[in-house]
């Protein structure tokens, strides 16, 4: 008799995190959910991870992605970490998530596979460990949009509706998101080790982080200083990219800053429409701590918390350690500014460098703010040099600026067509506009209709295509959708 081998999902797990000291995690089996149903699945991502889409989209697949069954080779665990939440240090940890393990892809890359919304853990504090369908779909949409925009981010593999109700201000359907990340090492992981672990724990964590994300650093020299410098560099680049597309994270607590340099923990995030550095969408950010314009200084603040945890490793002499940390932190603003300026030049079609470029850029941003111009659509209109009727484009000030800009483009070797190509590649036609995201979520959550979300995901997958069929996704929200508010994804 021949047995047909059951189709396997393609898991290829390693569990290196579980080899860290025990205080960093708690292994546990996820509590099962009543009736898991897969509602959205990311086939291209599955393929790149070496996973079998068909097997994962079966009934057994849904059971795995809900935590009802444990994939072969996985070792589910909740990670311990801490974090400054709106400036206050708290002991946290995965209160509603479990790391299944690290999938080693056919290309030999390593990615954390995490279930978010998987139930209570020892770190849940008062929470129920669950997540609602809307916020998990929202993370799926925004993280995939960020990826397509070319911004380092955790990815979304799948969302499973649990069939259970969760209780917030109202009763909501529950869901579990499968999150894929370079790792879930956070600034808060180091804060946890520094405050609640031993000196050895901290060193092991630092060595682990170096090996996992910065293998090129090697074993020579002051490796921990290099770790700090590399993390700072990646954050400088990441935050510059956020600013260039108008992304507002919304809750830049230190537990939500990943050492890999990926955007992580999509809660009350949103894209800015009208250009204004004070823009805040999050209902809980009453003082604007995490406003658009504050993101670079907040990143420095968070990185300073990271640097503090590393002090004992930087130098045995505390004064010297502080000096090294301060010097490293002072590099952020130069590095951030360089990335931002390069990005802004590209958004305006500028290839070479002139000292006056910054004045040109700030001139435009100043007018945009004054005339309440839409950030994305203004750059899109400039890309095609088709200023539409608007307060901004009708103003004499703008017309003057436009002349200066054209003259500036004339002072480089590249042709007009080259400039336009650069602008097309640097100015997205579509971003996940708040009203479009809400519309997709409403259809999915209220009517079980995922077609609106699928169509939105398709458009967001090619943000630089500037295709005619994307045009309707560039429209601004009607007055009834304003002002937009976001809520923490809990
Ligand atoms: P977040 O705001 O999602 O970054 O989460 C901050 C902290 O609260 C983390 O430690 C989460 O694990 C925890 N948390 C968020 N939601 C829940 C929940 N529903 N149940 C338990 N813990 C939660
Ligand atoms: Mg978080």
C-alpha cells in the first residue's frame, strides 16, 4: 500500500531566540480559538518565505495560523521586554502575541513568524491577549503598503478571524495576524535586560543582536559601540523615509522601535494628508508627542534610552562610556538630514547638489503648510508639472517658486525626462488614504466583503506606477471624513 505524503506547509524553523537566557521569554502553547477562518493571505510573501500557499490556505493551514496547531519545528514563546510609553518606563512583554520561531527561507534569510492576537500570556497584565479584526486588517494594509513604498517594515502573511467575540467599548470580532519580521528585538528588549536582567544577560542580548542584524561588525574593536552606531544609522534612514512619504507612526514608544530598522507595531498610525508638521491622528496622543514633525527628535530620545542600556558595555569607565554614547547619538541628526535632503531633492527631480536646495525645499513646504495643500498630491502634481486649481498653485508666491525650481532643474546635466522619471519613482501616486482604509475595513468587518480591501491592496502594491486606474485612489476625503482620528489597535 502506498501512502500519499500529506502536503507540508514548508516550515523550516530555527529557534535561536529560545537559546537566549530564560528570563527573556516564556515558552507556552497558544490557547486555541473556536473557529478559525482565514480571511486574507499574502501569497507572494509566502512564496518568498518558502511556504506553500495552498497548504496554508486549507483548513489545517488556518488552524496553524490561529495557533490551534503548532507547526513542525516551532517553539512558541512570548518575549519579555520593557518600554517607555509616552515617556514612562513600564515592564511589558508580548501580552497578546507569540513568536512561533524563525523561518529560514530558501535564500537562507531568517524571519520571525509571530502570531498577534493569540491570547493571554504571562505578560498580559490586565489585557485579554486578543486583537480585533479591524485593527489586524489595518496592520496588514498599512504594513504591506509601506513595503511597496520601499520602507523597511514588518510584513503581514495572513489574518485569521477567530470566530470569537472580544470586548472593547463594543463587542468586536476577534482575529489573529501572522506577522513576519527581521526580528522582534526592540529598544525595549535592551531596557528590560538592563533594568531587570544581569550583566551577562545584557551582553548576551547585545551579542545576539549583533550576530543577527549586524554580522559584518565581526569580533574586533568596540563591537557594542558599533552596534549603537549601526542602530542609529538605520533609524535615521527609516525616519527620513517616513517623513518623505508623510507617514505618522503614532505611538513611537521605545517598545515599538525595532533594532533591525524596520517599522513595527502598527497601531494608530496614518498618513498625513494636508501638510502640517503638527499633524497627529492618534486619539491618545493628546499632547502631540508623536506628531509628524516630532518623529525625528523622538527617535533620538528613544535611541538615547537604547544608548543608556549599552553604557556598561561601551567602556568600563562610565564617563568615557557616556562620551562615546553622546558622540554616537549626535550623528543621528546629520545622518537623518542627509537621507531626508537626498529624498527631497529626488522628490523635486534634482540630481546634483546646490547649497540653496534646502531653501527651495523649505520654501515649498512653507507654502504647502500655509495653503493647507495635500502633501502627496502636491508632489504628484509637480511630478507631472500639472498644477491644479488650488490656493497653493494659484498664488503668485508659488508661481515665483515654480520659476526658481525650473531654473534649478536647468542647472543640471540630466534632461527634463530624467527628472520626471526620478520624480515618478520618488513621489507615490497612492498612499493608504485614511478614508480608503476605513472603507475597506468597514466592508470587511461589517459585511464580510473583502473585495474592497483586495482591490485597495492591489493599488497600494504599486505606489509609483502612476497608472490611470489608480487615479480614483488619489482623491481627498470628503468633509464628512474629517477630522480623522485613529485608535490604539488593542
Ligand atoms: P502596543 O500598544 O500594541 O504596542 O502594546 C503595548 C503593550 O501592551 C505590549 O506589551 C502588548 O503586548 C500589550 N497589549 C496590547 N494589547 C493587549 C491585549 N489585548 N492584551 C494583553 N496585552 C496587550
Ligand atoms: Mg508594541
